[in-house]
C-alpha cells in the first residue's frame, strides 16, 4: 500500500482553551509533533472565537490559512491587508504578522511550516456522488485530509477501503513520492447536503 490512512473521530479530538475561546486539534504531522513547541510540518484545527476582538498568536515561520465555518470575521493584518470573511471564505497569511480579528466565529485552520505548501477547498455534496482524483506531484510527499463540516459522507479509496465520515470527523491520507494516483469517491445518500473541506498539503 502506497499510502497511510488514519480516521480521527470527533470524540477522539482534544479541545483546549485559549484567550479568545476554544480550539480543537484535528491532526498534526508528524503524529508526534508538538504545537506548543512549534515542532510540526503541518497542523489542522478548528476554533470557536467567543470574544468580539482577539489578537492572534504570533507564529513566525508558519503560513496560515483560515476558513470561516460559521459567523463573519474581519481580519486585520497590521501593515498588510484587511479582509472580511463570510462562511466558507478563506484568507492566507504569515503567522509572523500582527493579526487582529473582529467577530465571533467558528473557523477551520491550516498551519504550514517552512517547506510546506497547502490549499483548502470546500466540497458541497448533494444526494449523489462526487469523484476526487489525487494527482501526486513527482518526487513530492503529500497529505490529503477530508473534514466533515456538516452531514454524513461515505468516502472510498480506490474501491478498496470505505469509511463513513460524520460531522466533525476527519480522515488523513499520507502519501510518499512513489504513490500512484488514488481515486477518491465521496458520496452522500441523505436528503441534506454534506459539506466537506478537502485539504491538500505538499512537503
């Protein structure tokens, strides 16, 4: 098998407090990485911002991508740009910037250490099937994650492994440069729309 798969249920995730609310670490790579020591290649988390204004933790050397899941937020990057984000809109910025947020939201966070690149994409799945094909970059290690924001989705990998993602669950695929293309099939057999965040990371 040219990839390693890990399913992390919502019940297995650890939530902690920060000055502006609560945060939940969804996944970190490598698995023995330590966010408090800034010892990781990448990290996925969600946060509930429960104050009207907050100052982001200073994270020099870390690139950040934030996507709003609920609510609206104004991000002010001192000396850089300002952006107003609504649900499922995102902003990419340097963790070393001085960043202030205004607004109470729930958001999704991707942190990338030096040498890593990444993207977030929202997938809305009506009752039916959507295919995702992973084209692995030549001589590049890659991680793909699928986080279930809403609803329930079934995910199958090369028609060999099938998992069910409930709201709050995340599945991680870690692949090395020798991994061939994987055929990922996401399906939703419920009446309501399923919402999945697809995370692609190269390092």
